[in-house]
């Protein structure tokens, strides 16, 4: 087995915009380093290092691969086991060739919300894939979407070469935890990855669990990225945390779109409103988790008339904004999120908010059927020059 350089060699990290050097190795981040000083809350950094959509890509004739990784997960003091670390998935020439449980590394022990945390340091673990097909092949290692993962080493029993350009269009997506998909059954089971696979695109997932707030640093990041296709799923976090009123929400959306258009004036851009969430359809946030583990809205429905935001108000406003801008921006499109997951599918929201693994896969298929098929907003557009 030969040790293969992770940085500065033949291996590409895709889906990550920064590689953070750690004592163990490198940890991919899904936002560039310059954004870190602007994070309003530590949870933004935590979401950024959860590698939804991040994969290592290369070509090899190896029959056996070893990946040494160091994960970080949490554990409640009332629970005898750490939270699941998820799985690593290996794709060979686009087909799933293996799934391996991510080993437990660092564990952050938590007594409860707001309580001090205690870190128990762990050690790297090795994940092996054997019996790979003979000959040169394209390989992708997808990291667990819910678990920060440091890459320590890659070893192969054959030659490793840089991947060749494949001509796929680059699709940049930003959304909430419902686009990050912590509950998916694996990294290739998130709905953006399912949709990208069906649509022949390569997705960059910039979604931020609990922090899809129209933050300007995200808009500037998207502005500066090469992109053939762009989508934004907006609204659920804004309503759930009562972040905006109607007076400020519309201008914030316009400003976010204006910044992106500074770098991508003609790129197809799809603005997606929230999927169904019964608790927030007509009642504004903020929200809380009830004793049964489901989400509850704490706002007053009567406050909607005075400018509070419910999901229906957000959907109406996003549709209005797109209609108003399309006269001068024909490549701006709108999708009602209920097309992806509707009100008759409440049983697929275990906590009243987050879809199940099966529902995420269904959302990906529905998105592809809307966006990538004939007359869809992502149908036929030439690819931009891709960069690593």
C-alpha cells in the first residue's frame, strides 16, 4: 500500500471551498476561510464543517483503498452511546461500490442545551474498500453528511491519477438543514445529490443547518464561484427563528439576489420556497420542540396581519419577487417548495420539520423532474469552465 498525498497531489476535494489544517490532517469546509470571522454564531462553523456533498475524487487502478479519518460527534450525558457518525460511500465509475460506517473519533459530551460541553479526544480510524474492479477507474469517496471528518491519510495498492474533466455542469445550491439532509441514509442520499445524479450535474451544497438567513457572506461566496446553475431554498429558518418581518424580508431577498447577479448575470437561478411544515404554515415563529419531539410554533397568527412571517406569507412574497424581477431577468425562476414535499406528506416529517431518508430521495427525484427535464429552468445551458 502506498500513501497518497491528500493535498497538492492527484486527489481533488469537491464540494468543499476550503481545507482547514488540523493536528491530524485536513478538514474540508463548505464555505471559504474568509467568511469565518463573520459568523454570528458557533453553529454556523459547525454546519460548515459537516461535509454534506463533499467527496474525494481521483482515478486509480488500485484494487484496495484505505482511508484514515478522524470524526467528531456528540453524545448526551443521558445517552450511553455517541450520536451516529454516518457512513462513507465509495463510487466507482459513478456506481456505488461500497458503504462503510464512519469510525467514532472525538466525542463532545453534552449535558443539555446551554450546558458546558466536555471533549473526549479520540483517535483516527481506518476504513477499507477491497475487491475493486481491475483497470483504471474513476473513484469518489463521499464523506458522511452529518459528521465533521478530518482526512488523515489515503493509501492505495496501485497508481493514483488526477480526475479528468467530465463536462458536467456545476450546480451551486444553498438552503437550510432540509437541503443539508442530516437525516438522509448516506451522503449520496441527500436530495441535492440525488437530483444532481439524475440531471447530470455536479452539485456544490452550501446549505447551512439552522442558518439559512440570507447572510451576505453566503451571497458573495456564490457570486464568486464558477456556476452553471444556481438554486436557493429560502424561508424555513427565517420563519422558525422569527428573523425578519415582511418589511425587511423582501429587501433582504432582493439584496441577496443582486449580489449573486453581480457575478452571474445570466446564469439560471431557481428560487425555491419552503416545503410543507404544518406548524408554521399560518403561524409565525419562533419555534420550540414539544415534549413529543415535534416542532411547535410560538407566534401569534394574528401578528401576520402586522408583518410577521408565516410560511405562506414567505411563499407569496418569493413568488411576487420573482414575478417582479423576471421582466429584466428571464433566467430567474421560482418553485413552490410544496412541489418537493407537500401538505399530504406530513407523515414523512418525523419531528414535524425534517424529512425522512425516503422523503429526501423522493424530493431529489421531484426536483430533477422539475428542473432538469425539457422546458425546466436547468434544461440546456452550456457548462462554464470548472475549477478545483
